């Protein structure tokens, strides 16, 4: 069946994004992500990986190509249908502070996804959301500036999980955190995936981190996909010089 673990959930087909005649930031990128899988999308800054993540969610539109979600093209659906799909697709951004409204209490931040979709969220559900990411219920009445970077990112993760999505784009979610805090967040993401059967696109510049967290890895260089395969295979026997450079550029992690 289409919704069984291992079946294709997300498919990028020839994704291209241009910002002008000589500014092609993503060039004919294609890959699939299976249900329950974590695909790592790795490359240096400016390689186009975050643009790909945003196109998968239709936060920006491709110049060419299409995204298929659960077998259906996202390029040919109505605004109403896309709104319904937003429940199933979420994102966690790189900067945990910029992603939170500094004027809103955590209770309002976590309630916001429900309000957008015309649903009610009671206090018990808010407490459950905090517990899922390892935060105390006392956090509800506090503001983002009262938390550490790691705690803010946990709030972002809790918000992303609010409507029980299937697919989450993790856009360098620990790059703004120190190593030990980042490792804790990575382990939280792994636990949440096991608990809820989540599918991840994990965007990063770190090959060792991708190897630790991901099932497969797609390597991007200057907007193009240059290598794709199982993490153990790509990291253990990279076929491209650029991939070897990425592996050598970042130390092994201990998460």
C-alpha cells in the first residue's frame, strides 16, 4: 500500500530555481524520500540545499520541475488543497530565535498552528507538546528570550509537531547551537522519529552528522546533485572529489 513504511512519500522531479538569467541556484535536482526515512541533503553554503527544502514545502515555487507528495503533484493543486497539506508538512529552521515571535508567550506560539487551522488547543495538549521535547510545563508563560538556544529549538520542534505531520524539513537545525546541545537536539529528533514514524529531510553542511542521523545522503554542489546513496556507502566510499572534501572538512561527532 502507498502509505506503508518504505513507500515513497516525497519526490523531487527535475527541480530548478532561477533568480535571473545567470542565477540558477538549483539545477535539475531529482530524488525521492521514503516514508519513515531520513534523507540528508548536504553541501557547502550556497549549494542550493535550503532552496530545495523550501521548494519541497512550496514555500517558494520552482522555475521548472515539480514536487510530488504522496503521489500527487503539488504544482497543480488549489490553495485550499495546499492549506490542507500544510498539516502534513512542517519545517524547523536554522535560527531558533528568529523563528520565534519575541512578543508571544510559548503558550501562544504552540497554540498558533491550531488557530491557523481553526482548531482548539487546550492546556493539557500544550503540556503534552512540551513534554515531548523535554521541556517543563512552566515554560508556557515565558517568552523566547528567557530560554537558551537549545531550549528555543525544542520549542520550534514542538510547534512543528503540533498537528502531527508526516514530513519535516530540518534546515540545519543545530548549526546555531554548541556541540553538546546540538547533539542532544539530534538525539531528540531521532527519538521523535521512532515514536511517530516521521519522515525527515535533514539539511546540513556536516557529512559526519548526516552519517549519524540519516539513512541516505544527497550531495549538492553549486546547485546540482552530484552524489546520492546510502550513507554508509557514500561516506565510506565516496565517488566524487567534492564529497571527499566535505567528509574531510568536518570532524566526527559524538552524539
